[in-house]
C-alpha cells in the first residue's frame, strides 16, 4: 500500500490540462462501494474499527477516515490494485458477498476514476454475530 501523491490522467498532446486523482480518492470510492453490498457489516478489523470510532469522536478528527478504514490501494498511471478487509454478517454466503464486493468496487472505481482495476483482494477478517450488537451497544454507552 503505497502513498502516492496521485495518478495523472489526460496528459495527451492537445489536451487542455491534466487531471490528478489522489490515492485517498480511490480508497474512499472503494470503501463506499464495498459497504454498499448487502452482507458487508463493516470494513477493517475489530481493533481498527474500535480505534477509528474513538478517533472520530475526538474534536478536529479528520473526516473521511472511516470511509478508508480497511482499504488499501496501489495506484499507477492507468491501473489500480485494491486490498479490502471486510467483516460479513453471520449467515450470508461469504463467497457471494466477496464476489459482489469485487464487482461493485471495480465498477465504481473504473466509472468514477477512469482507472483499470487489475485486482481486488478481499480478506474476510470477522463475522458479525447477531448477539454481538447488544454487547457493542453496552460498550459504546460506557465510553460516552
């Protein structure tokens, strides 16, 4: 996961300027597209999610961090490779969810950023169990 300044598009002779797309933009697009898939509970590991939620409550915390949590990208001049870490809902077909996430992310990045997505690697790091929601709610109330 390199931290490029961005990808440059539209630098052909006769063009009227250059468009640069930062890695963070591709990360956000991929993160939002992955979360839109039914069966995806969250992105990132449990630890990353809990640290991120605490960070987001702090005054002055940067916006957009949660959209990028669990997402890594490598962006070249015309291509991108994307790594995702997801948590799925219990009871869903993990292979079906992974396939849907892959297709949705590829479609969104190619449509919005104009980059060819060469691969989307997905690691399922956890399964959200139905009874975990109550435990998380109690923990959140203690922290407030």
